[in-house]
C-alpha cells in the first residue's frame, strides 16, 4: 500500500523538491518550466520509437538515463532524483475528414491543428508541419464538429475517452509521441534506504514501468480495434519523413540553444535496438 496525496500537476515539482511528496510523475516540460530549459528536449515529437525505447532512455542505469538523473539532481540542488519513466500513451493525429490524407509533413501545410496554449505545444505543431491553433481542451470537440479546426493530437486513451471518435473520420498513425512522465523522487528519501533496499527499490521501479507500459499498450490495442470496427480510417504515414522534418524544425528553434543535442543524437542511435 502507498499513501497518496492530491497535488495539482503544476505543483508536483515543488512538492517533491520541498519534500511535501516523496514521489510524483513529472513531465520533462515541467522541469523546463522550473529552471531547466534543456529538459524540454525530452518532450519533443518523434524522439522515441516506442514505449520500450522511452523507458530505456530514462533508465538510470543507461548512459542517457544517467545523464538526465545526474543533471536534474545537480540543478535541483540534490533534491530531486529521477528513478524511471512511464509511458502515457501514443500521440497520433485525429482528422476531422478522411479526405485529409496525411502521408508526409508537407501534407500538413494547410491543416489547422489544435494544440494547447503552451510554447512547447505550439512548437510541436510546427514540427508536425501544421498550422498550430491554440485551443482549450474543452473546446476541441465542438471545434472539430464545426470545422473550426481540422485535426487534434493527443494520447490515444485521452482522445478516445473524450469522444474524438465521434467527430473524426480518420487517424494518421504518426505516433509522434511515445513518451510520458518521469518518476521523480525526493533524493533525501532515496538516500535513507540501505544499499540493499535501493537495489530492491530500483528493481521494483523497473518492473512497475514494464507493467504500466504493457497495460497501456494492451488498452491501446483494444481502442484501435474498437475504432476500426466502427469505421475509423487508419492512415499509415511516412514516419521517417516526419521525424527528419520535426527534428530539423526543433534544432533550428531558438530554444534548442539550451538543449543537449548530443543526447538527442544518442537517443536516435538507441532506436535501432527497439
């Protein structure tokens, strides 16, 4: 059993940093919003091939995972330790009309794509080749229904639960998001454990990550089947073309000056193993 406390998403970083919470799930963009702009790179589109690749990147025992863990630890004044990362769902493009065939980035040029109001989301929209349109999440359904926007992107479970299948005719399987949230822990709590306890804890975290990712992937498989059974058109775009375009857009963005781009290259190189 664990003791859970309700803390708003925008307060989790501070809660772990202050020791008000021992653990929390924190996206890399939240680190970026709290004085670590370099961390925003880890929430960019097309960076991860699949959930297994994502988990490996943040495995504290991997080269890339050790880099992130050590840097967050240092820049949080030894308060926050990343012990892993969990997959939240596959991000794809949901299209209002099946006639909007999306195969390559240039096909997105005339597409009004809904994104959130955050700077990372707007940049992601551009990295997908679209015309990003900021819109509150509770307005997306009606905007698709009326044609105010042409498409929306989000994780599959979230889009499905919000009824996007009722106002969209097609999904372009860009799978541009295969990430989720880091598992952040108060460093003092971690260091109170003995070496034996730490080894067992690390093992349990790794097993929990695998279990979570498996359950999310199983859930997504059921959702895809239900959507297809109900007439949703599934488009298979050129993901390699999208990735090349997206990473070029990201690397040319002003914010990339803060990013450890050598780590992006290492993450790209890891993809062939998954």
